[in-house]
């Protein structure tokens, strides 16, 4: 394959996992690399692993002149195109693309691209497990944690299963998946986008290069999804938890029904390890590519039923004094919290809060009124959350996650559940949702079983 990067001056922006993968990729192609990040070197995890590579560093800020002089600027997923050095590069005629775009220009295997506000990591991981279960070599990566660039030099692949955030989709130009998935759309990332129209526009990029020979897998229960896909050329395949479909996959009673090209197959939902209506939707979406490709339905279903989910996504940590404790640290937006609450029976103690992403918390009001006896708030968003949700339940504000766990233990009576589903990002107190979830799990696991449960009064907001 032609080396298009030899002796090119390339600025990689963002020194996290994706940025480091880009450096390895470009070094292998004899490019001149500058790695730029606002952080200092000792603040960046894993950077020492690049010491053997011929990389120049632009750390502690961005040197605009380096951006202007580049042949190519490549953005890590979290870096917005709107920052001034990137705009300066564009004004100077420099091409600006994202990490995923670099990878897909080199990869030839068919791709499944998965996006949506919620559920995309679960669907991506499960789709990969399904392909692997039928003997196919599948790379699973993108926003789920493994940079797609690492797939380029890692051998031949039968399938590439790629989770795509709206941030990654912003900088795509040539991406053409055989299967695109748009799982759902709800308010998110309004700290990055000026409005929902801009957020949805980024999501719609997943369809932009598809043709009628490609497929788009769509949630028939989400009107915004259907509207977003209206002008795509790809062939639609629908899934639904609410209604029977003439073709596609839907939930009928306790069975998942697959109808395709005059064939029908049924799968018993009771056999699933994943619980909750939102996970049934995730399962249906994940099964469709392999079913359309003609893989063995029995093997697909066996893989699905063996899948127990991903960390920090509605995981039951333990049952203590008759109370179930759930870690849903990946619940970083309102829609995710609503779905997690829907899978639990009242009474629930909900721990929420973190860094405010600019969305509307009003949609939490009714689910909290129905299910939540105590709402414990922490982080930067605590005051706004409390004000917007209003007096529909007892609200308690705390200063730390440790205090939240202790308060939840004291307030929750046997038969109830404690749900940690922040509805916000973690960046006010933690480096990411995984670190936040891990600390929550440690705190819960360290609770003493003999601790008495009380109904002590705690002053609310």
C-alpha cells in the first residue's frame, strides 16, 4: 500500500490513547511528527512509551505556527475543531482530519459503524463478540477504548466493529461502513455543541458515504433517529421494542422476532443475561449484521446469551443489608439515567451529579418522582440538578463520592436499591467515568455488613 505520509510534517493534537496510537502509526511511515497537548509531559499517562520514536513535543499549550506549517493536522477524538490553533491551520490551507479517518483510509475490511447517545459501547462489544463466536476475526475499537489506528498494522481482519462518538464523526470524510447503526438520540454534549441540531448533524455523518448496497440499522422507536436517516441512500433495517415490524427485528411478548427476506426466526428473551428493555434493544441491533450476513442464528444467540455486559454499565456490585448497589458510572447523560431507572423497581436511592454538560435535566423529574425516594447530588452540577428537578423527592447534597455512598447506606431501607448513575461527565472530580466507577465500587465493597440501616434525617437543598 502506498505510503502517503513519508517525510510529511504532521501535527497530532491530543496525547491520550488515540494520539499515542497515531504517533506509532505515523512513525512507522517515516513522517515528521509533532505531538501537541495543553498538558505537560508529567501529566500525560503512557507518554514514556513513545520515547523511542522520533517525535517532537509541543506540550503545555499549542504553538500556532507549528499548526500553520504542517502538511496535516490530526485530531484526537476529544479535541474540537474550533480551537484557535486548528482554525489557524485551516485558514492556512492545512488539511485537518480525525484519528478514525486516518485509519479507515488504510483499512480494507468491511466495517460496522455504531453511534447513538446511549448503548453504543455495549452494542459495539456485543457485535464484536458475535462475529468472533462464528469464527470471524473482528477488530473492536474506536470510541470504546482501542484506537482504530492500531488495527492497521495488526494483521488482516474479517470485520471492523467501530464505536463512533459525535466528536469522531465530526472529522470523517471517507468513512463508508457496510452497516451503520443509529441507536437513539437524546440531549448530550451541549457543552460542546451550540444546540441539538449541531449534535445531530455530527451523528448523521455516519450515513454520508453509504450507498444502496450498504445498510443502516435504525431504532424504529426513536422519531429523531428516523428523521435523521430520512435522506440516507443506505438500505434501512429497523428494530423495535414497541411494535411489530413487517421486516427487521422486534420484541413480541417474551420473544425477539427476526423477519428478513420472507424468513422468520424467534429467540426467547428470558435466556438473556443482559436485563432491561434498553438492553433488549441493544441485543437486537447487535444481532442484525451477522444475521444479514448469513451467520448461524444459533451461534449468534449463544454468544448473545453469554454476554454479561461491560464495566460501569448497570453492574450489580453487591447486595448489602437487603439493598442492591448498582454502578452505572457510564450514565453520563439524562437519557442514560432514565433508561437505568426504568430497569429498577422503587424505592431507589439515586446518586447523581458531576460536570454539567449543558443539557436539560427536566426529563429526569418524572422518573425520579416515580422511582426515587432519595436523590443524592454531588459535583459541579449539583445545584443546577436540584433546582431543575425540583421538590419531587428528598434531595441531599454532599461534597464527595465517599459521603454520597455513606449517606445512601444510611437512607436506603432493605428491599431498595442504590443506583450510581451521574447523568454528567466525570471531569470535575475524576479523569474519566471508569476511574469514577472504580472508586464507587471500592467504597461500596468496603461497607461493613453489620452497619445498621437508619432513616436518619439529612438536610436537603
